[in-house]
C-alpha cells in the first residue's frame, strides 16, 4: 500500500458493512463487499449511495457473494456479520492464501474479537465500535 489507496474487503455487507464499504469506496479506496444477493447484484449494477448526517456519497465497490472465493490481497478486512457467523468467517479467512494483515470486527455481541483472534492471531485482530444506525 504505497499510493494511499487501501485494499479493503468487507465480510458481511449488510447495513453496517455496506455503509462502511460504501463510504470507503466513495473516497477512492479499492473495496470488495461480500454479501448476499439480490443486494450484491443491485450494487454491482447501480453502485452504492450512502446518505445521512454526513451528506450524500456514491461509491462503486466490487461485489462477491462467497467469502471463500474473495481471497485476494487486502490491507484490511472488516467483519460485520452477525455473531453466529463469526466462527465461519474466521475459519474462511484463515484458509485464504493471502491471510489479511489486519482484521477489524465491526460487530455487536461478546466473543467476536476473541473468535477471530483464535483463528487468525491476536496480533492482527482489532475490535471497533459502530456508533451509527443503518437501514
């Protein structure tokens, strides 16, 4: 990462993940959203528009529907899946050829950071708080 453009994967592109990924994409970063269809198909077709307190932003993140096939070099992976899916995401990331150097949990619930750290190593996992709502 020398150009200032960060390579980002968002595992769990629901409401929170789409807002974070959409804003980062709108500001010029290389973002891959991994989520469910038909949402990913709509984002691929129309791009992503985020509106709210901080104004209106439009991004064109890339999309995927399978985290196992999203294995590509990334500077950071944001995890925003529901807690019951964290163990599966952690195991999938641990099997990537390009294990990410930084994984950030953007999740509610207890034990998510610990689950990610057990699979990926505590030195590469951070927990973060999300202080906005999203629809």
